[in-house]
C-alpha cells in the first residue's frame, strides 16, 4: 500500500474484522500504548466494531497526559520570570497546573511562545542573547532525539542562554509497571510504532517472556490497528507471547542507531514521575552531567517544587486503563476541553479528549457513529 487512503479501505477493514471474529473464542483484554492509536480507535469506532470478546484498554501513551503536575508547575514558575522566553509546543499551553496554565501566564505578561521544533527555540535564543530561552521538552522516545540534538547543538555553537526543561519518559518501564500492578487486567499490548522506529524492539522480548504477553508493534491508521489486533488475538488464542512487528514500513528491529547514539550522549536514564500514576523506576531521561548547564530545572532552581493531583480528576485511573473516561463523574461536566481538570482532556492524544470530541459520553451510539471505518 502506497497511499494514506489505502490504510482506511472499508473492504480491507471488513476482512480483518471477519478474521478477528472467526479467531476469537474467549475474552481478551488488549492495551494500546499510544494515545495516537487511542484517537484512531475512538474516531473510527474500532472498539465498537470488534467482537465483544475483544476489549481495548487505553494506556498511558499520551506524552502531554503523563507529564506530572509538579513539572507543569515548574514550567509555570520559569515562564513567569521577566527575563525568560518560554517556548513550547501548542498542546502544552492549556494543560492545567496547580492554579493556572501557560496561556494565563502569557495573558499576564509572560513571554510564552508556541514553536514547531526545539530548533526554533534555539534560533530564538540566538536572536535574543540578553534573554534566557527555555524549551519545554516532553514526550516519549519519539521526541527525545530532536530535543537531545538541540541541546547538543547549543553546546557546540556556544549558545549559553538556551536550556531545556526535561520531562521525557520511556515506554518499556511503563509496561513493566502496568503488568506488576495488582489491578492489572492487560493480556497483550499494541506497542507504539513511532517509538519502536527510534528505539527498535530490543527491550520488548524480555517483557513478553517474563509476563507471558504478546507485544505487537502497530501503526496508527485504522488498518494498522486492526492488523495489530488480528495478530495479537491469534497469539493469545494459540497461547503464544512473542514480539511481532506489524509496522515494517516504518520499524526495523534495531531502530535508528544514530538517534540512539544522540540520546546516549545527551541524556541519562532516571526515575520519572508519571501524572496520576506515580514514580516509575528508570522510566525517563534527564540531561547527563556533561550537559547539566543546559538543564532548566537546575538553572532556575525549581527542583524543589512538589504538588498534589486534584482529587476530582481521575486521569491517573484512565491512564492505567482502570476506567474509561466517561466513567469519571467530572467528565463532560466540570471537566471539559474549555475547563479541563487534567491533561487527558486537553491533549490532542488524550483519551478523555477523544471521548469528548467523538461524543463517547456513555450512551449507545448510532450505527453511523459506531461505524465510520466501514
């Protein structure tokens, strides 16, 4: 297949669904790791087209959603300083901190700018040598390499007024944390294809063997998701638990060695807090000692900021797959995209935002709402 619309072909979707229906014989619970996959599933009604035996659980794969509240508060503190130009991707501006968001900081005079690349922030630092320029570096293994490269460039070019506020997290430790949770119901994973395109699949076989769960690397279009589910269900029915690459057009087993080398040079593995989940050992990155001068948390002495999640927000349970978004009492009432309690309602990859946008409000959908793929 060469063109995007081929990955949304209704006839091929029907064939994959028929194959899944003819294969499944008992209930299985699958977790899609990536928030982009969640949005595809909800937008196209894939979860409602599957046989009742196949349940999809939404995982903690939204980078904005898992950024902890204390890191948001650190960003707000730095962005409020008059000597700082704070740069971020646009989806972070409405993520609520303890008492405000970056939009409100900007409305009160803070110099908060939306950029489309960390290199844009580095260019701003070059153009404004009298100001401190901070880029908010969040995300999984996918966005970590360009952020690492930007810090490497800042050091190479001798740009002292640039720094990175780091909140990078890693997928494999999150899978381990999910599987060791007493409340875990997950029996298989649809792994994020873009993460594996960077890091490869080398960390997954040990997890699949230890927890006896299939892990299928999957893309993001409807047919990608359905093919990943088909392969996963086949493994489950056969009692297998291997790592399978259902996204070969983008993923090689070894990943991207150049990106991995850049990560190893600039970052070091550390424990990371995940919003609504808690600290997961070895689940993130921080700038290595060699690049510590470019660490905004260190430069602006905000490391001591700690906060508590709002009690009314159940995003942590959503991120762990314990509840669906509409099962939260605040969903669609006090928590909406205009008045969000948590990042899952704000992010373009958040599960709560997907349920709200595509009107999954806990009611029975019409056939048209449930079957846009076919």
